[in-house]
C-alpha cells in the first residue's frame, strides 16, 4: 500500500511541476509574443483557469506527501519526503503571499480596464513564478530520490 501511495504522490507532484514548468517556459513566452490586447487576454484567461485548478492540486499534493511521510515514518527516505513537504509548504506560502494577489487582479483585467502597469505586474508574477517552479522541482526531485 505504501508503494502505491509513493507512486501516486510522485506522479501527482510531477504532473504539477510539469504544468507549472510549462506555464513558465512555454505558455507565457507564447502569450508574450502575442499583440498587446491578445497577450493580456491570454494571461487573464490562464489566470482564471489555472487559478481555479492549482490550489486543489497544490494542497492535494501536500496532503499526499504528508500521508506518505506519516505512513513511511520508519522507512528509509522519510527525511527526503519531509523536506519535500516543507518545500511544498513554502510553495503554497509563496503562492498565497506573492502570486495569488497579482493573479487575482490579472484575471479581472480586460483591454478596457487593465492598469497602466499591467506588464510590470505580470513580469513580477513571472519572477515569483520562476522561484516557485524551482522550489517545486526541488520537492519533486526529493520525492523521486526517496523512491530509490
């Protein structure tokens, strides 16, 4: 049963990392290459769509890691799992304090009501997102290492 939990947790976190990596290094560069109105609308739509899905994914992944840490407490690699959990907690805190406030504004913007500094706000979101991606890649790497 523990092996199944380990695999499910690692796959869930890995998929989350893949989505966030794709946002940072594939989708946002595509959006940024679009004309200004389309660029902003794409970011706004992405913010609404992923803003609804990612909190469940982040919290669900964190819960799975916590269950793995408790269930496997006396097994080898638990320290790595606990450290991965700490990194996922950091990613949630970063999200709530740094990224969500910008995203909550962004998802309501239209070409008619966006603020003059919308591009600067999106660049700030991107910088925070790069750090968050690095944090969750670290967590994923620890989980994969704990499997060996």
